[in-house]
C-alpha cells in the first residue's frame, strides 16, 4: 500500500468513526489500527482516560475479517470482582447463590467475533489466569463446570494504567501482558495534539448549537490560546463536557479566556498564562499563576493532611507548623512544566504552612475525608457512578468497593 492509499484510508476511517484531528501521533494510531485489522493478532490500546481509546477496537473489528461477526465491548472496571468470571466465561445452574439457570458468558456469545476488554488492568489475578488460557489455547471453563469449551475470538484490550508498574507491583501478570500486547497502539493525550483542540472545540460547539437549537458560540483569540494551553486532564471527554456547558449558557456570545475559567471544574489546574497577541512575554501573569497555586494549597486541607500522613509513614514527625518542602506537596505536573514556575519552585526555600486553627483539633481521619469526598462527588453527579469515578480519577470497581466500604449505597 503506498502513502497516498494509506492517507486516503486514514481519512475514510476518521470520517466513518467520527475521529477529529490531524496530529501526527493520532494519525499514527489510526494507521496502526488499520494495518493490524486484517491480521488476527491481539492488540493492547494504551492512553489516558478520555482520549477516545474505544474507537480503535471498532476500527480493528470493522476493517478485519470478523466484521460480520459479533463485537462485544466489556468494561472490566465496572463489573464487581465476585461476578467478573461469570460475566466473561458464563456459569452453570447452581454454581453460586442466585445462579438459577445456566448462562453464556461474553467469550461464548462473541465466538467468531471480537471482544473489547476496556480497563483490562482492573481484572483480578484469578480472572487474568483464565484470560491467559483463552489467549494461549482458545479454551475456557464456565464457573461451576468441569467441561472445557473452545472459543474462536479476537481480543482487543485497553487500559489507562502504567502496565509496567502494575506488573512490578504484582497487580498484573507479566505473561498476560505480553500475550495481550502483540501489537501496541498508544492514543495521545489531548494536550499533546496541538491545534486538534481547536478543531474539536469547533466541532463540539457547532454540534451542540444544532442539538439544542441555539445560536452558536464563538471564541476570541485569547480564549483559543487558553484552550490550547490548558492541560485537559480529562482529555477529549472533558473538553466535550466544557464546550457543552458553554454552548448552553453562553449561546450566541463570544467567549473570552476569563469566561472560560468559570467552566473548568473547581480545583482543576489553572490555565497557563496567555501571552499578549504580539508575542511579548509577561511574568505578571505567571506570578499570578503561582500565587493562585499557593492559595489553593493553603485551602485544600485534605491534600495537606494526606501529605502529612505520607511524611509520618516515612518516619518523620510532621505538624502543620513544620516547614514542608514544596516537592512534598504534590504540585501538579502541568504547573511545574512551565519553566518560570519550575524555576521559582526549584529555587524556593521550604515554605511554612502554619494554618489557624490547627487541623489536629478537627478530629477528622483520612477515612472520614475520603468518605465525604466520595459522597460529595456522588451528589454532584446525581449518583452516576461512571461519572463519579471519572471525576475522582479512579476505576468504577474501586468506587464500587469504596461505596460498600463506607455504606454509601
């Protein structure tokens, strides 16, 4: 296949699946998906949460030889640990309490087709062993059965977890990782895609204006620069959410950078300083950025308490009257990466964070704080666990476990 044909096929795939952007790293990911699609290999898709990893297994399935067979997507992080084996491999009648009839699992249902295992790093180790057997021999056993069954299936998996670290900490099997990652596809973070941010912004703004039958919003130059410089920790998903809110509440208006700040979640990374149109550099904006960062640190009591707990675990006796080094305060990477801020922090002496009244008088434990944080996030998201997990940057399985642990059902 020559370069022209490849480019045409990439454009066709982008149009078919609604993928917007021209960043080289994105185009490379699409091209890898197209190249591996006709070859029956397992594929592992990596990338941060919200980058759009779910599009790539669909490309692989639709451009492969199994396109006329079933495609099943499974969110491994959303299934409780006690039922994951039954969901994937099925169970026999009477295998456990509540198993009133035999049931096919996803691997049996999708026989001949493709199964997409999203958040695969969340699988328990026992389930990982079963999955490895499927990859090696195409065999599995239903829960409560002793009969070996065969399945002819293609597995595409995705994760936002650092798999090397998961292997080192014993949370993921190394042999399974190498079986899954015959081909690796990395989906780039939105902050690394340059002007794709503006393309997506225009697409979402136009789409929501049409959906809600309201006048479209526009963005001035400074607003566009702010969008380009913001770190977007929630990636495309977060951008879409922000633009939807703006489309509703600013319909017909020209959005400025100051207006944008009202739509970024509280506590999120501050916008990078916006340079004047003539390109002149202003350190005033960067000083303001640093002051805002310090102000947030003084008020985010939960984060500071967690820091003190970490220091105590290292054998240090810490109080809030102790001078705590800046590097122990978990300064967001997206702030530190800006060189003026990085230089100020690296040269700074330890900062005294004395706060009145003393936190030792509040009587709150870390567990109390975690419970309140989860409860408030659930309230903000009207009980929607998937949205709550995304806001807290944890898996749905972890959220499910914490809800049970703290009695928040």
